[in-house]
């Protein structure tokens, strides 16, 4: 029984390794205690849903930390300005292209008509 508990604890520790180091330093012991307390008797490995939930949570935390690294500052302000400009220019460009796709063939056809037939 102890061997299965030790194996289960090792597997939980491997899952918890996906969390950011700062979070693990503060919370790993408590999380491991809760996970082990919730395990079924004789359980050898974490369940599929439990594994998916731990990985989703860990990756979510890492993503939040990565996004914070782009926090307020000069670099993020430039990206914000560039995206704002692009969000205005790109739709205008698409509208102009669509108008030209219609207008240019009509204009060419109008130019091709001899002046005598126009009367």
C-alpha cells in the first residue's frame, strides 16, 4: 500500500512540476496534501480528468505570467498603437479593394464604348 502511495505522490509531483516555480514554492505542499487526501484507496495514478485539470491550470498560470511580462511599458504601448492602427487600416483597405474590383471593369467597359454609340 505504501508503495502505491509513494508512486502516486511521485506522479502528482510530476504534474505539479508544470506549475510556475514561484507558485510551487508556496503551494506545492498544500496541493500535494489535498490531492493525496482525495485519492481513492489503492489508487496508483492520477485520474484522466484530474490530470487534465492540473495541466490546464498550470498552463493557464504560465500563460498569465507570460502575458504579464508584456505588461505596461513602452514596448506594449507600441504594440497597442500598432494593433489599433492596423484595426482601422485593414478594413479600409479591404473596402477600397472591393470597390476597385467593381469600378475598374465598369470604367474600362465605359472607355471602350465609342463616342458615337454613346449618343
